[in-house]
C-alpha cells in the first residue's frame, strides 16, 4: 500500500520537477513573507493528494516551490491547526512531505502573543525551545521506522548551530529580535488571564496555536529546525490585559512579517553552509 506521504509527493512531482533544500512554514498573516520567491510553482493544497486543507483566515493554503536567496525553497503558505478539527498526524503530513521533496532544514514561523512583558507587538522572537501544551503528539500510534526513531530526542529540537548562526547574522545586519520559549496550545479560544500567567510561570515567553507538532514531526524525520515568532499582541494576563481580536493579530503580523522577511533574506544564504545535504 502506498503511504499518504508518497502519494502526496507523487502528486506534487506530477506538477513540477522542482525539489527543495530548505522549507518554510508561514503562519497567520505571514504569507507575504514569500512574495520574493522567484519563478515559483504554486500548488493549492486541495490539488495535492491526501493533503489537509487550511481553513483559517490569513492562511492562503498553497505550496510554493522556487528559488529564494540562492536556495531551493519550498514554502507552505498557511498551515493546519488542531482547532480546525485536524489530527496531530494530519498536521505532521505536510512536514513529512517537505522532507520527501528533499528539505533537510525547516524554518517554522508563527504569530504569537507575548507572555514576556519585555516584548512588544511587531517584534520577532527567535524560538529557543518550546512547551507542548496541546495534549497530543504527531508520533502517537504505530511508528514508521523509514521516517524516524520511535523515541526521537527533543532536547535540541531547535538546532543549536542554526540558532547561533541566526543570532550572529541578525546582529551583524542590525535586525532587532528577541529570544525565548514558545508555548503551543490548542485554541481556538484565546487564553484566560490566569492561564497566561500560568504559562509565563512555566517558562514560556510567547504563546500560540501551532508549530510544536510540526517541529516534533520535523525532528522525527531528521530535519534541522529554526523557528521564529512574530509577536502580535501582549498576553501577559496582568491587570492591564486588553481584549484581543484576530483582525489585530493579522494586522500586526504583517508589520512583523517585514522584519521576518528581512531576517530570512539574510539568513537563507548563510544556512546553506549548515545544510545536512551540502557536503
């Protein structure tokens, strides 16, 4: 029986001969980050066999394959979430397909609320680690040894060498960024003020409804991961906590996305030297 991964890869390969070295997942309001992708092949998710379809506003729902900053890049413009009704394994499928297309590096991005009061909307945060509060894991169920180990180590989920490279390159180019720990929750309801204070006490600096399951799937598949959060709102849960709307989140994500795009344009060429395929 042909696996869902193989079917999806074959479906993509029937439309283009393009492959990729590095893959990007673009979160809410961040789809325009990939506007500079040169001579890209665009494939709607619904045209890829067995591929889950993004239904959330701000997620275009298409795969782009093209060249960016001298790299062969695959971009997921939009992602799937547990709150849409997808299973953890459904959310992992696109990442595994990207691996099947040749990607050895994965850059994940998201829109996130700031639990850390030192952050401000419009900033970007380099993800140092994450806390999985979703209550699930994409590796639950039978393991496919062809993809990865039954019990993958997650102690260095966000590749230390890539993180150090990112810090050096962004500092060199004067790009402002913070660093911190991302907490992934299920959603779609936003957190109560008490929950936000709890997640901060647990050690998280930013919070959102994505990313952690994709990163687990990527590490399981042997990919090296780098992550960024676009800080879109304050989520400290303190006495001055203001109500949030998805419209405001998307508006600020576009602003942070400009900084994120500049960061990626400086980073992608440098990441080639860290590519597991470039030896």
